[in-house]
């Protein structure tokens, strides 16, 4: 392959705004007190705390704070992995996922009880069986905790997407409930999932919810304890707050997007579909923006443990990423979801240099120095990024963008890869 003339790139900084929770322990204590949790908890009660698989900011600290408050009330708290089929759909794998997030028994001060065994506790109005983690069902109470944000698979007219009802339905329902819901495709996770979650709120001993939303810097923006009966009404309000705080790319028309790392710690789909404007789901309409011609997935995060779900959202990838894929883990996850295209392997190139070369060659009718290229570390951290010179006149006029330094050449290492970006 002949040498390609690459355009120069300019580093920029996006300035986002949003609230930040400065004292997590105090905020958790105040919120749990505000919903009267102390009045519900009796000495010696065994209380399950849900913990999911997402890379939520400060999640280990938030879990620990909930544990401490429950102990102060006289309860005996324990942690339940609440992640559907993630972690290879095994009890051991789900503990490993929690540990990778810093949620350990030693740090949080509570045991982790992990099992894939569930109990059927009821059914939805439409007749779907509703299952619940056996440890959580047998507990004297459950604190339902999770992050509320826009979903990466769908948009809901009810504004119930990724949040507490999903944790109640798919998280606490484990692999069995995940299979049932995903077996109905989008209809299952978008329309039936909230009904499953409501059955859990009605039948299980849910003491309260703890909703978390984040700002554009992946910082904890809000922690709110919610009375159980109010979760279905309060969650849509928090979802809208979360959506307003989300980061996004500085431009909507891009020829090539180079993503430094994909991974489950950045998004449940490896790359956040809301950021890249791709769903790759049969019968689902693709987002109108952003419009990206080619996406390069360069590497897989260590925290993903080989699960490269989302690789199918890219057009090109590297040998480095391909070699890190644990197909058993990835396939279990994508088959459960039924969104098979998201695990389809794109064209594999030896390194970043070759991937960029191919993308530029396939960028019809546009000279390399005029290509609109954006380089990001991942789809979660979008404060610092690089844009090609062709985009500089556009981004320089944006009020929230600061141009840092002068245009510079791509700096590939000896193996042909770009250095990891600062986040």
C-alpha cells in the first residue's frame, strides 16, 4: 500500500458545564434520611444493594456509602450483582466485573452474594413471567440503585430507558429475564421492560431507589433517593436532566472518527450510540445525526475483559483490538441482546496507520488534507480531542471550544499505532 499523506490534527478542549456532588457520603446519608429509610429498617434486617456492570463514576464509593448508612441503621447489608447476562452470564464472572469497578467486599464493607439463580415472583399484564435474583428475593429489603441515562438501543415515549426500572427488570432478573425480554427485540426492552420493573417494585421488598446521574465529565452530578412507589414517575424527570448534561462531538458531519478505545466501561454498547449516531439494529431507524462516514475502533479497554460488543458499530479496526477479543464473553452478551450486528467484525487492519490510510482512500472525492477527521479517546470522555485542519474553521467559532496549540502531524509509534489520549 503506497504512503498516504495524512492531514494535520489540532488538539481542542470542549468546555462543558454541570453540577457535581462534592461529598458523596454526606449526600447519600441525607438522601436516605429524606426518604425515611431508617424508619423502614429494623435491627438485623438483611438488605440487598444492587450493583450493575456499568463504569459509573464513583460507583464503589456510592455503594460503600449506602452500606455504611444501612449498618448505621442496624441492618446487615450485602451486595448483589445486577447485570443481566454480563460477566459471561456466570456468578463468578459477575463478581469479577464488580471487582473491576472497585466494588469489592473489602472496600465496601459488605459481602457480595452472586448467583444466577432466580425466583419467579409474578408476571406482567401481558403475561411475561417476572424473575428476581434469589438472594435479593430472600432478603428483608432491597435498595435499588443505578444510573439513569438515555439508552443506547432505543428512545422511549415513556422516557423509561436506562435506569432503576431497567435494573429491577433486567438486572435483578439475571440472565433468564434478559433472555425473555431480548427475545422480543426492541419491543421487549423498550415496551415490556418497564412493566417487568413495575412488577418487581410491587412484589419485591424494595425499600427505595437510589438514582444517579452524571455530567459531561463523567462526574457524579446528582444522587437522589426515591420512595419506591414514586420511581416510575420520578425516573423520566431524571432522564431528561441526564440527557441535558450529556457530552457530544463538536461537529455533526465527520468523514472519519478514530476511537482510541471501545469497551463496556465506556458504554454498554462499547461505543455510545448516542455519541456516534449508529444503532445497527434491524428495524430500528438510525439517528439523523451525527453523520459519520467511517469509524475506526483502535483498541479494547482492559476493563472489558475481552468483551468487544460494539465492534460491529465500527467500519474498521486493528489487529491489536481483534487479538484481545474473548469471543465467548462477547457472543454470550450479543446473543442475549439479539442485536447480532453489534458483534460483527469489521475489516481488520494491522494498525492505526493502515486503518486511517484505508478510510482516507475510501473517502470518495475528498483529498486527504480536506478530510474531516475527529480523534477521541472513547465515547465517554469528550473534553479533549483532536480535529483535522479542515474542521478548524468550524470548531474555532464554537463558544464552548478552546483550540489548544498548533496543527501537528500524526505521531505513530514503531508498530503504527497512535499514542493513548489524555482524558
